[in-house]
């Protein structure tokens, strides 16, 4: 599953420019997307999933994040044990 978060939905100020993000990660305790700006090692919350009724759980999926001027894309990858006994 792929989630797209438009730049307009991010909780960023004017001094935070999306193409200057160094890293992004999901904090499951906060249920939020955190980002680090180049040259700054502090993580800042840039999106809260509960605003849309989404509760992410790291027990059954992992993720990959990419970002750019089109927004943030989060690919959720199922990592639950397979039920197929083929």
C-alpha cells in the first residue's frame, strides 16, 4: 500500500524546505512522521496520522519513505507471517 501526503498537509514552517529533508521516519509511539533537516540532528514532527484516523503498527508491516516536491510517499510492506500453506 502506498500513502501520499501532499506538502500542504505537512506541519512545516517556511524555513523547512522539503528538498532539504535529510531523513524521515515513522514514530509509532507518537503515531507521527518525523523528519530531520540537513545540518540539524533534531527530529521534528511533520505529520500526525491520527488527524486522518490512521493508526500505524510496526508488528505487521515495515515501510519505505521517499519525498520530494510532490509530497511524501510511504510504501507500507506486509511483513506478517504468511498464512498460505500451499
